[in-house]
C-alpha cells in the first residue's frame, strides 16, 4: 500500500472523508493525523539517539533517579 498525507480545507473535509469511506477498507485505510505527528516525533527522537544527543537510561537508572527525585520533593 502507498501512503499519502493530505491537507484539506475544512469546507471540503467531510466530503473527502465520505469519498474515502466508500472504498473497501482493504483498498483504502484512513490513517489519523496523530499517526503522522507521532511518526515525525519518533523519527526526530531516533535521529537524536543516533547522533548521541539524547541520553538513554537503563530501567535501574530510571528507578534510581525517580526515587531520588521523589525523596527530594517529599519533604
């Protein structure tokens, strides 16, 4: 399957969606805008990881940092 991303004026949005829904779901799948937003964010995160711009934590490191942060703000 091929994927396209459309920007549609709100005046014609309902008509375009109606048209797309006329196709069998095996032929046309409507993918939400959230998919593309999430995909772009994940691709940027992956780029940062590959470039060494993002620190990765083990589960143990995360738990330790979280415990320390909670202790700091508990009182």
